[in-house]
C-alpha cells in the first residue's frame, strides 16, 4: 500500500461519524446495509451521511452496490487489513543498518 493511500484511509477513520459508519458496516457483515438503515441507526441527515460515505468509498474502505432502488454499503475488510499491514511492515526490524551508515558517514 502506498503511504498516501494509507494516510487517506487513516484520515477517513479519524472522523467519529465515519468511524461509526465503518464499525456499523463491519457489524453488518458481508450482507452490508442499505443507506436508509445506516441513516436510521446513526440518526444522520441524508446529506451528511452521503458526504461521509463518499470519503470512505474514495479511500476504498467501503464499497457500494446498487440493488434495485437501494444502495448496499459494505465494509472493505481487505483495505483495512492492507492499512494495518502497512503500519506493521517494518515491525521489529530495528535500525542497525541506519546506525552503521550514520557512523560511517561521520
């Protein structure tokens, strides 16, 4: 995952409303939820919900599918997993190489 996309995903989830939406969709599972049900559960105005959902969709954290007259929203677990992996990819590698290079340079 690219740094810019990881930052975008984390930024989207850093907003309480978008975090609530994402957690609600995680709870809904693979079936997802239609927008009107998300709105009813969160008590969000339609325009506010549309704004927050569009950010989550742009970041790839939520997918939307038109089913008849409704739009079903689903959490994209793979995208969140990719963000977490991005954060952990350097885990426990230490700084030995960098320290050696710094010592040699001085």
